[in-house]
């Protein structure tokens, strides 16, 4: 007891949820459990896997059962039509019928039941997996999500069933959801999509920001203090890639800018507790006031009574339209 408690509380180094789940499974199983049970308990924490099967419920099985008037759906929940009229004995009988159909199907199909979910016939060696994830900078090479937010898998670009090789040149890093959606029917190479994020324009003032001006940084964006602030602490959050305006941003860049804005907000409010609000926005196009044609978000701290009448906020960009409750 003492040694195990000390290990759990003090020595356990966690890069994932695996260790405490395995130990808990063993404790709940009288000290012994097979790898299938341990794996099943670990998978119960895999949000990306749950998202995959939620999609299956809504887009496949749920639609079929609703079409056949077996279930109804309301606010994300499914209900069995006529359940309230069933007796406990009838419920048990129907459960047994479902179990029998399952058993017959599995006996007939054997290991092929979930064969479509097996992405790689042979496990990718750890050293190769490391190189693939490092090359992808630990992000899904399709949607850009970080491996800290969703588990990444090493995917065959050209599927095995289409002659794809087990080589690093045929591997890419995809999150669980993107890999599940791609399946083994598509040979699209997503690796070069990340190359767009390195595009810079040497003549653009926001592409050539001196490192000393950067106050915070995320994978695809940087934050600097505005050179001509409208108020103290006025910050620009800028995508690293050169693009003219907000509508040219890719979703991973928008995510990165949003993430960085939260980080900068904390920095600013820690430095100045008098900051009680923020005005946030993009100028997109010359007629909207954009003067530097590299997309950038303004994060402007606001303080009590910093203007005579703050009502309407950003609506005041059109003169006289801020106070929309005016008579």
C-alpha cells in the first residue's frame, strides 16, 4: 500500500492518462486484468474515438433507425419508440434478441467486423512515428490541431490496399478524426499543406517584425504592442504567414490567433488590473480602414470611463451608430 501510494502520488510521471487507468483497472479487478480490459478502459477516455462513434450514431445508425420509425431524436438524445409500453420481461426478451443477432453476426464475420478501422496492418516503429510527428510539428497535417488536444495517428498517404508502402515518405500525421474520415479510400497527401504557413513577404512590415518586439507567440501567430496605440497596452495579434486579410486565414491560423488572444489578455490584465474590458477586431479592406495589408487582429484594452459613452462599442466605427437604443 505505502509503496504504491508513494508511486502514484509522487513518482508517477504522466505524459498521458495510461498509468493511472491501468493501475485503477488492476485494483478494481482483484489485482489482475488482461490487456483487452485495460485497453478498453483506456479507450473510454479517448474523446476523439468517442467523437468518431458519435458521428456514426448520427450519420448512419441513427438515421436508419429513425427512417424505420424505431427511434426518435430530440436535443441530441435518442428515445426508443413505444418503450413505455414494454413490460420488464419484454425488455429482457428484446435485449436477448439483440445479443443473439450480435453473436450471429460476429460469428459469421469474425475478425472482419472492424477490419475497416485498422489503419496500418503492421505497427509503425516508434522511431519512425517520432520522425513523422516531429516533421509535422506535432500537429494534424490536415486540420492543424495539436497532439495535446487530440491523439495523432501515423497514416499511410497511399493506402496499403492501394499498394502504399511502409516508408516514411508514405506517412503523414493525422488526428484520429481526420484519419477516420479519410479512411483507406483516399490517397491525398496533406503534408505540403503546412508549407503555406511558412510564406513570408520580405517587403511587409508585419512579416519582418524584429524578435525583440514579440511579447507572446503561438505556433502560427505572434503578438506585439501596436506602434501607434490608441490606448496603453494596445496589441496586434498577427498570423506568421503573409496573407492580406481575415478572410484569407486558414482555420488553424484562426485557432492559433484565438488561443494567443487569451494568453495576451492574461498578460495585460496581470500588468494592469485597471483593464476591465477589451475591444477586439480586424480591419478588412481599405474602406474598412485597413492600411497594412497583412491580416492582423487588434486587441485593445478598455478601462472604466476611458471614453465618455462606451455604449455600442465597436458599432461606433460608423459615426452616430453606437447608441442603438437612442430615441
